C-alpha cells in the first residue's frame, strides 16, 4: 500500500495537470482496447469467478459502458457560472481530489471497478485499486490495457490483499477518498 501511495504521489502532478480532454482521450483508447480484448477478459472472469461465458461478456460490456461515459466527461464536467441575482453569481468547477482508493468485491470483476476507475482518472485523480483477493487476474489484464492505452506509470496502482490492505488504504492520510462497493457496511467513505 505504501509503495502504491508513493507511486501515486509521484504521478499526480503531471497527470492532474493534463487537460480533461487529454485524459479522456487515453480513456477512449482504453475503451477500444477493452472491446478488442473482451473475450480474453471474459475468459479470465470465467476462470476466476465461475461465471459462464455469456455472463462474463456482459460483465465486460457493462463495465465498458462506464468507460465510454467517462470519455464524455470533458463536456459534462465543465464548470458553470450562474447569475443568481443582479449582484451575485455562483461558480462551480472541478478539481482533482488527489489519490483515491477503490475497494471492490468479487462478484463482477470488471464491471464494478469500472464504476470508479475511469471516472476518477478522467477527472485528474490517481487511483489505487484493491480488487477482491478472490479475483485478481481480471484486474491484472486491465492494468496491461490501461498501460497500452497510455496511462502513465503510477497513475493507477493495483494492490492485492485482504483486510490489512483495506485498512491501510483507509488509514492513509494521503488517500483523499475511499469508495467501497459491495457487501461492505460502508457504502462510501470520504475523508
């Protein structure tokens, strides 16, 4: 966990200084690579999770829908200025949180991590992904595809482990937000 945090800290300044459009272009390449490698990803899901091939292909397809959505974030996340009265205006804008962690379960090895990973990346964050220790292979292949798409080293870090790794991520002061998905009693924890 500490190695992943240090790697993220090193990569964050350069990654977050890219435009949202530049980060989204990398995620769009990743989307294409997922489509090209859907069968291989599904085979890994079958191997480690026990789904049948149709279910595994659906897992990949549904996850890739969120990747596609993330690629549209340059248009969706633009800041706004609202004139709320004659002398008052309100402005919203998006800035990266920094290092975020995503802790995901075993039941959908590709789809559920994609609920956080591509969105966090396009918005300029570095991410530490902790998949279930029951299904490590799908995310190893996903990491290869992210690298092939052009995600720089240290921007996404994969941490394997169980409760000890989860607790270390939650307790790390450098980790700005932690998202749990699955059977955890905590739906979302934001520090």
